[in-house]
C-alpha cells in the first residue's frame, strides 16, 4: 500500500455503534464500581440514587468512526453518542469530509462546528465531531507514518505519570500511581450524615495511603455551592489535593465562588463535561479554576483540544485531560502544561490495570508502575477490534 499525503483525498466515512463497553465505559454490569452508588445530579431522586445506570448513563453506547483515503488507508476513532451521534455523522457531517484532501482537518472541523451550531455546540453533536476529528488525525498519521504526538510538535517528556480514578486509592498506591481520585458517594441530599461519611472515608484512605500521596474528590456535577464549601473545608484537614467538577457545567458562578473560598492547599478543577475553547475560556477567565480537564473524545477532538491547551498556557493553567486513553496520551506527551494525567481504573473491583476502552481497542497501552512511554506507531497506535459487535449505520438509515 502506498503511503504519503500529497494528492490524497477522503473517499468514504463510516459510522458504527457498539454495545458492551468501550468508549461508553459506563456500559458495564451492575457489579462494576463505576455504575454503583456514586453521587450524581440525579442523586436527589431516591429512585435514581443507587446506580448510575438507573437513570440511563449507559443508554447511548459507543460510537466508532472510520475515514478512508482514496488509496485504502483507514483512520478510526471512538467516542460516545451511539445511534444519535452515528446518524449525525452519516447524514450531516459526512458532506464536509468525503472528497476533502486528507490534510484539511482544520477546515473540516470548522465546517462541522459551524454547520451544527444551531443544534449542537455540546453533548452528542460534539461527541460526533470529536470522533470524526480524531479519526482524521489517525488517518493523517497512518498516511505520514507518524504518531499523532509528532504531528502535534513532538515529545516534551519521555514518560507520562498517572494518577488513578477509582474507589481504592490504597490499591492505586501499591500499583505505583502518584495519587487516587475518589468518586464521591454522598451528596447534599444525604445531609450532614452523608457529609460525615464522606469525610470518614477520606480520613481512612489518608491514614492508609500516608502523607504525600495525592487524594482528590470526583464530585461528578452532583453538588450545590453550600455543600461543596462544607466538603472542601472539612477535606482540607486531610490534605486533599483538589475537588473536581462539583457543579452543573453551566454554573460558572458556583465555580467562581468555590474557587474564591478555597484554602491555599487545595485546587478547584473541572471541565470534563465542558466543550470547545469557548466553554474553557469561561472556566479560566471567569472562574479561575486551577486545572482544566477536557475529554478529547467529547470536547471537539484533537483539533479543538490543541486550541484549549494553547489558551490554557496563556492563562497559566494546567491541562489534565479526562481519561481518553491513547488520545490523551498523545496530547499530554506533547504539552508542557500537562505534567501528569489520568488513568481510569476500569477493572470491576478496581484491583487491576486494564485498558480504558477494553474490549473495543486492540494494542491499547496501560501504565506500568504508574508510568507509560507512548509508542511511536503511526496515528494513535491502536487497532479496532472488529469482533466486538460493530453495528454499521448507513446514510439515510432509520434508527
């Protein structure tokens, strides 16, 4: 097969939906820690409090997008959004992709974003745009026979350092991670008793993990400002490193006020469910949060994440992407203001280090002793597991 970019155009785009884990990492069995009781915006309703799947967090499933050049070389990427996002890819976004020179990623992104602005900007539409964009970067890397990090400017560090997100920071420490981010269990609907249980849990892990090991709260949009302030103040006694994503992502005023009240030894972070440079500008300019945490498979893809990262440099902020496996790895290894990154503990009992997108991706790297060196394979360096039940969505298909 002939590689190289000159004169190559995109011949075809394809979209698939996948059930049973992968990009939609909440699509798990009920025994999995990631869908068991965790504080969420829906925790105020008793019938949706005990599991996240009860209110449909796994309803959309995974999205896979492939783009094929006229010489048969294929790039692909994954996100969430399932059937609605796949339909958008094949019936709206496809017109901006097929027939374009393979290197026209910036133009394609701009046209996808502006053409969907009246019904998009965030959520499912941005997930779809992100998947197409990442697939284009993967295709360009395949054609140039370069890893994505090289196309972003090359490595600024040889090795990535990870903290772990999961319910067992003690096990994360044993496995060499620099910190453990705990999912919050009790929100304001659980009152003072719930707050007490949260702090007891934090105190337990501080004692077990010792001083110097990072501990953080992942609040997953579940809190109001009064509760978040109480949690922050009581947690500061146990040297909490940061408190993350406390509020509705659109409530920039609550983030502003929480940051203003934060003690000097604790950071306020967020942005997992934010999208595009415009939303992140609000978090940095208005809210002054310490670390922004975009998910490259949701915020607009690599094209937009690069803009977000450059904006963060101008504001003196760190960029620590949310999860995203190989997609984040290539970004972080090329950015001076991303000194560490996140690993989501995807094993059911948080006791094993397994790939985030398992079983959807093959050859996905995982940290060893809390560290990882990004391979120099072309594109994002992973292969799609075509045996994992891909359901193709055709143009014009009713879903």
